């Protein structure tokens, strides 16, 4: 079995995420280019301005409050140093090893083995684990899961995914405005009909395509966090053990809002598995490190 360096894995997935993000930006520019030919340039700039303002306003509010929103949405409680001593001890050890500031720690009631990290940067990060993870995982397994979550923090994944979400949101808004504007467009537009038809096709297909790309970016960031966990712990077997337990016993968690599902260590919903790589694939990659 060919070995994989965790450093190479981190570097490779960062580049793949960058190119996927560039693909979303390319679709955004292409769509704008088609609109500029289908309508007059003035209309094009108005559409772009409106989509950027609305998308940025909504996402930035969520971004700067991402930790509070995530914690409140799952009704998590602040972890106790006495009751959750192992949780605190593991995270403190990992922060020393990784050079990351100590995040705020939370616990949510759930029988499912899971965890998530949120926050716009390492200084404002939170890590939340389920009671199921604390009860069912051995120390090395829990350490692997928490190192994975610290990997998300260290790699600024919330910031990266926020950027992707902003661009996906802008494309969705542009598509909506463009399609609605066709009802009010008058005059003889035969010379622009080709661009109008191209615009309609992009308005329908682009939002779907960029959402698929966004999911692909999310999957790459999960692989990145797995590799970062190995970097911090130098022990992939802990993370592998946790993933095997999740694969064996987890059931869909209906208490988790779908909007925060991508944040979790493993997807709380089986029907949303596309936001994370398959567990067996993650185990396969980790076994080669």
C-alpha cells in the first residue's frame, strides 16, 4: 500500500479547494458577461451590484456570529471543567501541539458520536461534542475527533466556506433577477436572442452547478482536517477508530438543523452525505498515512 504524507495531503487538498473556488468565480464572471450582451451594460452593473450587496450582507452577518448561531441551533451547553475533564485536557494538549488558541468548549445532548467546530478565526473558535462521543469514544479516538475539529479551525475553513457561500449566493441572486427581468423586457431583441437563451440556460444550470462545486469544496476540507488531525496527533489510528464506530452505529440525528450539518465531524443526516466524503474513503486515506 502506497503511503501518503499528511503534509502532501494538506497541500494537495488546499490546491484542489482553490481551483474549485476559482471555478465558481469563473461561472460568476461568465454569467455576468452573458448578461452584459443580452441587456445593456448599465443593467448588467445594477444586477451585479444588487446581488453582491444582498449576498454579502446576509452572509457576513452569519459569518461574524457563526459560533453563536451554531451553538444556539443545537442547544449546546458550555462544557464543565470538572464534569468534562478529559474533553478539556485533550483540547488543551492539542492546542499546545498545534499552536492554536484555546477554543470555547461546548457539549450537546445526543446519542450520536459527533462534533463540530465553528467561529470566524482561531481566536473566536468553539468546539462542540455530543454526549455520545464523550461516552462511547476511547481517549485516543476522542483525541482524533477533536484534532480533526481543530484542523478546521487552523485551516480557516469557516472563512473559506463563507467565501464559497457568498459567491454561490451571488450567482443564485443574479439568476433570479435575470429570469424575472425577462418578463419586463420589451422591444426587438432578436439580435440578442442567442445571449438571452444562453443567459436562461446559465440561470437554470449555474446555481445547481456551483452548489455541487461547493459540496466538493466541503469534502476536500474534510480530507484536509483529517490530515491535520494526523499532523497534530501523529496517530491516525485514533481517528480511524472513531470513524469505524460512527460507521457501525450512527443513526440520523433529527435534532440537528440541516443548515449546520456541514459543520459536523460526520454528517448527521445520511441523505446529506454529499457534504462529507464517504467514511470508508476517509478511513482508507488515513490508513495510508
